[in-house]
């Protein structure tokens, strides 16, 4: 009988992690280039290929013209403008299909070859559900921008992005379970601190999606103050809605929460480093914490420059990519202090 949960299974899971990473990068570019509503229908099979001739491009462009984004924002678009935004959304969807194929086919292969243990099979089924749910959320998000307002719901955007991050983190965790199969004594106090740090990071990722969905990075482009002489801009608390809604729906409130939550993330990671610096750590634990420390400083710096430079595409993408790496490092560190 073949060895169960062998290195091929680990490489399969890590390949899935890599593809999710690529999807997040392309998704970020799609959002920042305002390309996400360029394909206003969902065709699982036929939608894999882009328009292949002029007649198909004209038909696709005519279909796009029926929706609010063209009618209210992009009615000046030429065919070439449409092709430019179409490319990023098409690539994002094709990568989603590819990810499904890369996961499902090897899964059934390993299943038939009896190379998966029962715990890994259960985890793989959870991953399959997360992948399918992520695809559903992508279309659910797009639908919100096809009705009246030519922009997607920032709540649905946050659900879509956060589910992608969680799917990655869980896939990476399952791979680490197989890479480090030997269990050891753990420091539960430190583990719980890291868990709390992961929760704070996930909250910050959600509000980062809110910022992206509301284009809240295009206002208050100063740092460390929100505007000259103001740590808290008056629009954070003077909108004509209940105060709590300012922090989830108001552009100023959402940016306020995200920018100051960044300090909490940095402080939490420095606290993890401080509490572990005198412990006898394994090399993976020590390296993981050091990488975590470096990444959070890089991420904070990127966030500042993304804000003060009015969210250029390259910095916006790098900021999202570094958030992805930061989550990966936090997941790795938590795994090494949990097993």
C-alpha cells in the first residue's frame, strides 16, 4: 500500500496555496483598475474562453452597455478601454476555475490511490466547500454592482476577500499538519496570545476590504494625522447616521478604524515577539516570529505610503500582497506553537 499523506499531498496543498495567492493578487488588480463589473454574466464552461473575434467582442461590449457601470460611469469607453478591463476580470475568473481543477482532480486521484488518511480527507472536504463558497461569493459580489449603483457592495467584497484569505490559511494549515506530523508539548498561554493576534489581523483584513470597497483610501491622505491638525476628522462622527454605522459604512469612519487598527496589529506582533524572546524556541518558531516582525513593519510602511500617495495601483496591490504574507506568517507561527 502506498504511504498515506506523503510529500505529493503536501505539494498539492502548497500548489493550491500558491494559486490562491495569485488569485488574490489578480483580484486586487481587478479591484484597483475598476475591472470587476466588465463581465456581467456567469458562464462556467463557455466563459472560460474570452471573445475570439470582432463579432464576439462587439456582442460582449453591447451586453456591458446594458448595465449601470457603462451607463453612469464609462459611457465614454472605446472598445480598447473595454478590452483592458475585461482582461483582468476574465483572468481572475479563469484562475478560479483552474484552482478548482487543481484541487479536485488530484483529490480524487489521491483518494483512489488511498494516499489520504481519514483526517486529511475530512479537511480536504472542508477545503472543497470553502473553494465552492468562495466562487459563489465572487458572483454574489458582482451581482450587487449590476442593479442601480455601479459599484459592488463593500460588505460582499469583504466577504469575498476574507473567505479567500481564510481558505488560504486553512489550506496552509493542513499542509503544515502533514509537514510537521510530530506533536509536542505546547505553551498554551503563548498559543492563546498568538490566536488573539490572528483574530486582530483578520479584523484588520476585513476593514481593509471595507476601505477598498468604499474607496476610502482616496480621502484624508495625510499621516499620522487624518488632516492637518486632526487625529480624528470630524466626518468620522458627524455623519447623519448612528455612530456605529460610520465605522462600517462611512468612508471616514472605515478609514479611521483601519488606520488606527494598524497600530494594534503592530503592537500585538511586537508583544508576541516580546513574550517569546526569552523562551527556548525551535528554529521554525524563531524564524516565524522574526519574519512576522519584519512583515508587519513592511506592511505598516506600505499602508502609509499607499494612503498619502492616493492609492496608486502598484502600492495598493503590494499592500494587499503583504497582508497575505502576514497572514501566512501568523498562521505558520500559530501552527508551530499549537502542535
